[in-house]
C-alpha cells in the first residue's frame, strides 16, 4: 500500500505544478458558470410551470459542477499510459514489482484530485461569497455529500482506468476519447441537471454509472435528496466502481498476455 500511496502523492504533487493552467481553467469555468446561470435565470423568469428544482438550487448545482468537473472522465484514459502503450514503454511498467492495474488506478486518482483542488478551492470561495453558491442546509447533508464524493473519486477512477486499458486494442484511442467523455458530460448532469430530463428518461439515468459522478453528490449537498438515502446511493456508486474495476482487471490480464512490443 505504501507504494501506491507514493504514486498518488507523486502524481498529486506533479499536477500541482501546473498553476497557470489551473488559473486559466478556473477563469474559464467561472465564465461558463455565469453563462449557464444567466440561461437558467431567463428560463425561470419566462415560465410559471412547476420545476423540479428551485432557482437557488440550480445555481448551487451549477457552481458545484463547475468546481468539481475535473473529477469526471473528461479524457479517455491517462495520457501517459496511452503514450506508454503506443511507444512500448509499457513493458517497463510490467517489470515493476507492483500491480499494473492499481498503479494506473492510483495515478489517475492523484492527477484528478490535484487538478480538482486547484480549481475547486477558489471556485468555492468566489461563488460562495459573491455568486449564489449555498452551503449545505444541515450537517447531515454535508456528511452525505462527503460520503458520495468518495464514491465519485473511486467510480471516476475506475472508469478512466478501464478506458486506459482499452487502448491496448486500439492504435490511438481517439474513438473512445470522443465518445465516453460526451456520455459522461451529458448523463452526469454537467450540462443540464438530471431532474430536468423527461420522466421517461429518469429510470435510465438512475441506473447508469454517470449519475453517481455529479448528480448524486450535488443533490445530497443541497438536501434535494434526503441525507437518509446517502448509504443506498453510495452502495450504488461502489457497485458500479467494483464492476468497472473487475472488467478493467480482466481486460488488462487478457491484454498483457497478447501484448507485443515492437523494437528493442
């Protein structure tokens, strides 16, 4: 475990160096957050129909998504792993006395936590003080949100690791890069909060893994989902994470048996 902890620490510290990129990302996310809030503000002013969320809840949902969006699979797999597979450097990783799957898994977690921290901390401060981000209504809601965020990290890490493994069967991985992040962005609630989707779509959204990456923790944070439902929802997140880990390990085992490294 100490070896994997060292990998997480190294990746976390490495990605903390990219402060200029994080500052640019923070500015971009702040801008798009304001745009999204203005769009929803116009929507709420133009309708008298009952909506599944109040306007202040939508504003909070948007700022949470802007602050924590780097946790979801924005890219298909670790770029360093992709480069290692394409160049054959993955052979060196196979020689190391650690499990290859868990090494890739913790690398992804370390990188995503660092990128999120650099953007989320200033976003929470600015949006909380000036732009309508509300605090959790109770300590129970805050605790439920914290538990669900653990599920987010593990679930997203399992998905990105699985996508990294699939690159053993592709030349560039570009197809997966375009498809999976699009699905994650739409069906996690990043574009439109999931309660606004049609009623017929809700059962489908509820069983997909993407809901556990943003929608579940955000609605627990706001109390839109009662904190008493946190444990069943966390169990759902973990079930998907375990399923993706099992699939990823099986594919990696098969891939390493078939792997051919050219040259050297």
